[in-house]
């Protein structure tokens, strides 16, 4: 026999939502219902605008990195590799700082994580470059690129989180 969790148990809580918000996970919350023609809690225009502004800055930043790291047309895709690794590191350090050290804010996480870093990193280019390597008969390099990117990305996120947690910054920004 299984028991249901008690109210106040260690359910994950999204810091951008109030515990009473129906979109927040909880024992006594029914699934969120979406009404046609209305924005749900997750698709509010002001938050979408923050994401759009972040994306408008992240995409040109990615282009700038691609211009700095010159890659031969048939060479290893270093520009995408390093862009995604740097973006993964930034995601780890910034989200750990935002979620664990600073006061909750409605716009900062969507602006940085979803907007800026979502546009800065590029899964689609990673997938296309991997496919082109395979189609070009360089399956071994494609496999190294794909696995190396995934492993290095996870490692970069982890290092970012660890680094953020050891920085001498307390919640609220005071040192």
C-alpha cells in the first residue's frame, strides 16, 4: 500500500510560482486547465517579451562566436561545439545563482535561460552538423562530436553549478 505525500512535503517548487498557484505542483492541485483564447500561467505576454529580448541578444552573440572561431567547411565543427559548451557552463552557473542566491524574480530566469542562452546555444546546428558528418562518410568523427558535445555539456553545467555554489555570495546579493 502506498501513501500519498502530505501537504508541505518535499515536492519541487518553481520559485517563479506561488505555492497557491494552480500551475505549481502539489497534492491538492488539479491539473491546470487551458481555456481557448486566453494565455495560461506559463504563456504570459510580459514573460514572453522577456524571452524574446533575451533571444534577440543571444542569437547575435552566437553568430559572433561563430565568426571568431573559423572552421573549414569539412572540418570539425568547433564553433558550435564551443558555443554549446560555454552556453552549458553559463546555464549552470547563472541558474544556480539565480535560483539559490538571489531573490525570486519573474523575468530574469526566462530572459537569461530560455531567451539568451536558448538562442546562444544551438541544438539544431549541432544536429545538422552531426548529420552532415555522417553523410560525408565521417561517422567516427560524428560519433565523437555527438558524444563529446553531450558529455562536455553535462560536465560544463555541473562545473557551473559547483562554482556558483562555492562563490561567496549570499541570498539577496550581499557578500
